[in-house]
């Protein structure tokens, strides 16, 4: 598959990138001088490695969403270029089925008027990135200017006025999907309107596609604003019922007095004068009925639904004859299964969980762009906040400080809360840039810095309760491989004492001197 270029919102991204980058960067030597990276696989398969995702870019906003991987034990540069290209971390898009990005070609470089050719040196351990600022552009980590920082997944790094980067963990290559197809432009809406490029949402798309090709009832779990309706629509779209109706109802709108007519319908003028009501189940006949917030259904309503779905028949109010029913049922809830009646929740054979935005923070800037574009379609006065890309595609101008806040914010309301924050920011931004940041910048809902103290030899990172972090066997083995079996070096990579490393080796069955 041909990999899309920066944002794939541009028509010919690869050529566009080359034209732009040649205007700013002298051609460097392609001579290979970088050391061989540490191995990133074990007997269980690929091991995730630290990565940086562009979440805001002043000079090249179409590059938001691009990612650079950092192999263990190898120091790579980020900056405008000037050294041999293979010394630079290569920022590029990463989608399911793509080969691993390689540090070759001009995609390795970032651009900005105040960025240095050698702006920062980045070295990865199994659990974090050590970033040393060697250029002239100021580096800020969670509001603190620093020359050296240790960042972990969920942390952000800002080169002031130029770019904001988010630390994540990623596999060296994005595995191909078993069921879903990569069909929509990078960063754009998929076939049902969902936006996101991280592994979390791609996993949901793949599972929804698989479930869509089955016939079971599915219970979708997700917080408010995570897009449960869109995923239900994807299950319907991939099913054999795709030509039939997709009916969406919110269970909170059902009332006890009108429950039967809302579910099954009623004939006109029964039991009192009034028009006929179709009902949710008859409307979905031959297709799919999606009920959101089913945990809010009363026991009586759950019982009515269960009888109709089990018997495949229903009866409209005012009619004496039963009608047949052919409906696939999807439900959604942000409550546990225990909130449902036992007989009712047993009818849901499969479960599908949609992760909240705090578990896929790299998607937040892409969703923000989509929300702002939708707002622009309704309110042309927002045009002042947009700039055009190489092919005329529009990208919002959002300050680095605001995007840093949005990416680190827990957003319990997910996309709905994100939309609300953007609306407030727009109202408080008189210029041509969305730059307002809520006073809650330092509130508990914003992730605190997990960076270690800025010393030359940072002590082991501590957990929230002052305890040493729990290290997985994969992380320990990956560090051991990166150190080529050297215990002292492995302990440095893991930021633990050698005594702790010895104990971990014993517990995990890692032999002395083992490199594989």
C-alpha cells in the first residue's frame, strides 16, 4: 500500500512535501553513520517502543499526526537537518499495514524559523524518552522550561512557537488489520464519521467490522462523547442488513406511560384520539435497532424487549394480531453489565469497548480539526482561524499552549467536552489564532508532568504513592536486549538499581548474560 503523505488531506502529499522541504533544507549526505538499533522483538512478538507524535506544528500544520519511533539505546536528533539524515528521527504517518518508518529522506526533518538544525537529542529506554535540548529554541515540558527532560507516554514536549510533541508507546510497525480496510484519508473521517489514527480507534474499527459480519447482539461500552452511535452504524454497515434501516433511539427518552407505543407502535386513535405511532422495533424491521443508554431502561422495558426479541414477534397497541419481527439489536451503555437484568444482558453475546480520549490522546488534535471544520461550515466568521495547506486544504491555527492543554486534559466528556472547550476558546480569541487557555490549566484534570528531575543522572521514577513503577517482563527483556546483556546498562535504561534488576531477572527467568 502506498503510504499517504502528511495528512493525506493534500492531493499529492509526497511531491508536496519534497517541494516544501527543499525550499528550507539543504540536501544532506545520505551516508549511514547511525549505530544499529536495539532489537525490538522477543519470543512473544514485537515490543512497543517510545515514540513522539506531532500534535501541533506552526510551520506545517498538515503534519499533525505524524509520528517518529525511537529504537532502544539509539540517540537520534530532531530539528531542521544538517547532519547526515540517518541521525534524525523520521516523522511520518503510520497506519495499519504500513512498513516501519525509516530515518531516510527529508521526512526526518522538522521546520520552523526558530528551530535549530540540531534542536534536540532523544534517547529511548524501554519506558521513557530522555530529551536534551541542544538547540536555540526553548523547550518546555508541562509549563516548565528546561534543557533536559525525561518524558513518558502521555507527556508533552513543546519547542516554543514551533511544535508540540506527545510521547506515546507504539509497535515498530503498525500491524495490518484482520477485517477493516484503510480507506479514508489520513486524519479524516471514516465511513461513519469517526476520526482518529491511533491503535485504539483502529482496533475498534477492526472489531466493529468483524462483529458486523456476524449476527449476534452486541453491547457497546463507552463514555459519553466517545462515538458509540457511529460505531453501531459501522456494525450495521458491515452486516448483511446494510440495505435495511438503521434505527437509533436513546432509552432515556422512553417514558413508562408511553413505553409500549414507543417500542411497538400503536394504531391511530387508540386508546385516545391521536395519530398512529410506528414504534422503534417496527421501524427497524429488516435492519438494526440501536438503543443507547440501555442501562437506563426500566426492568419492565427490558422485559418487553426481551420477549419481543426472543419470540421474533410483537403486537401494536390496538391490534389483536401479532406481527413478525426480524431485527438485530445493538445496545450501548456507560454502565457495567450488572446494571442490566440478568436475562436481558445474557442476550448480548459480544462486547465492544470504545476507549475514551484520555487513552488515545494523539487523536485529540485530529478530532479538534474536524470539529472546527464542521463549525466553519456553519459559521463562516471562523475562517479567520484557518490557514491553507499546499493544495488549499484548510487547517486551524491553534496555539501550542492550548493544544498542549487539550492533549493533557482528561476530557471526561470526550468529544463533546472538547467541542465545548474549543467554543469557549474561540469566544475568547479576538485575533486570527485560537489561543485562549482555561484557568484550569493547573487543575487535577490535567496530567501532571511525569518527567524526572532535570539532573544528569535522574533517580528512578516514582509512582503516585512514592513506589517504584511496576515493570513488565517485555520492558525488562527489551532493556536487556538494548544493553546487549550488560546488566549495568540495562539497569540504567530501566532507571532502577542493579539489585532490583537482579530480582526482576530471577522472577522473570532471564538468564545472566542473555541477549535474546
